[in-house]
């Protein structure tokens, strides 16, 4: 077998469609775009879900679109495992969480979740606690204190 005698399997190689190269090519005159109209113009790009001006299905079915509650409270989440940066018996406040770099800012209220473990007592002050997080902190001999937060105007 010689390399110069090798050829691809029949039907595996197909020539590119060359449009606008005369009527004899089979793709002349309108170049496979039909006559007039939006789709025949250069630069045309149809958006996903476009149905020719008819109200698209995605907009006809409101239940499929989802819902965003504009009044929901968004929390800065802190897992218990991250509280290990504080020494035993210390008081953990939202301000100290920001100073330690656990939370970026106090723009959102802070919620403590139960991911991770804590082996020593801490006095944790935050805006909200998950039930499991509260149980873990108290099981380690610590205290949990919910601090109120001001609702910011949106």
C-alpha cells in the first residue's frame, strides 16, 4: 500500500455548496434564498424562538416563563465551617465577618448555614440561622443571637 494511492472512502468527502455561481450550478439567480423578503437579504439573522411576527410560544405561555419575586430577601451566606477563623469563645458579629473577609459587605443580611463543623464555642450574631446551623453551634457550647436588619429601599 502506498500513501499516494490512498483515497477517502466514497461519499465521505462532499464539496462545499457554492452559491451565486451561475444557473448551471443549480444555485444561481437567488442562491438558494428564494425570492424577496427578510430572509433573502444579506446580514439577516433570525432570533431564537422567532415565529414570523406571530406571538412566540415562549410568550404565549406565561407559566413557562418563570417568576422572579422582586420583594425577596437576598442573603450573604456564611457556612459554619468558615467560622473557624475566629478563636474559641469570641463574639462573631456581621462587622467582624466583613473584617475577617468571610463576607464581602454588609449590603445584604447574613444567614448562617450548617455546612462544615465547629468544635469550640462561639457567640454568633447574624440576621438569620438555619435550624441545623443553630443546633450545631449550640451543640458545640456556643450561643446564637439573631440580630435585626434594616430593610433597604429598592
